């Protein structure tokens, strides 16, 4: 059985463009979001490919980063039932770092906690 080509092998960003796999989140509970897309989509995702002219020192981004980008950045398209965004590297607004990644990069080791802040055994 032949495997399907990966997205980064088919869509190769040119220049300073990047390819981001959008993260689609579902709305939990009843929350009113004024003028925001009621579909629960956010402008965030994981960088899956970067153009050759994207300098990590200049833009501060690299493949694998989880990022926040502008609402109208680039072009959206679907591939294999997943949404992707092709945009310029300068459209990335921020890197989103989860607690575990931040703690690890700063040498902080925390015990797992429950909802009210008590530590528990693994």
C-alpha cells in the first residue's frame, strides 16, 4: 500500500512564507463570543514548513512551533480533511508556549496538580 505524500512535500513555501496547520478547537459550554467566528476556530496552529528565506534569528520562528497569527493572514486551504494556512513569516504574532515547555526551558520541575492546586501521585 502506497503512503500519501506529506503536506510539506507537496506545498513548499517560497521566500519568507510559512505553512501552518490550523488548530481547530471546539467550544466548551455556553460562552458568548461577540463577532468572533461561532465555529470555535482560533487563529493558531503549528508551523509545518518554512521558506528558505525565513531566518530564525530575524523572525524568531521555526518548524514545529505552535503560534498565534493574524485573523486575515495568508491563504487558507484544505488538504486531507485538515486546514492549513500559507502566510508570510511576519504575520506570526506570538509563539504559544504551554506550561510544561516553559517550565522545562527554565529548569522548573513541578509536580502534577489537581483542579484546586493539590499535588498528587503519578
